[in-house]
C-alpha cells in the first residue's frame, strides 16, 4: 500500500503578505499532486501570529495516519 490518502500535510498559514500568498499559490498545487491530503491551516482568533496555534487548528481536519 502506498502513502496516498494516508499522509496529511499541514501548512500553517496567515494571509496578508503578497510574497507568501504567491509562494502558497506556487507550492499548493505541487503538494496536491502528491495525492496526499493538504490542510491549509489558519490560526483561529487572530492576534499575534502563533504557528503552533495554526498547526493545532489544522490537526482537526487532518485524516492521514502520518503528518
């Protein structure tokens, strides 16, 4: 059995920077081409950026056996 459908990739994300938005537009289709689940996870509640909070929010949507 291969890893398709078993792997979830969590991309912590905060919009607002045009350079990061361009990078996400470039990288997202490449991750999706792997067949893995891609979760673009935003930090809930705003405030100061906390990457861990964004990853934690993405865990709720991740269904893979491997992160």
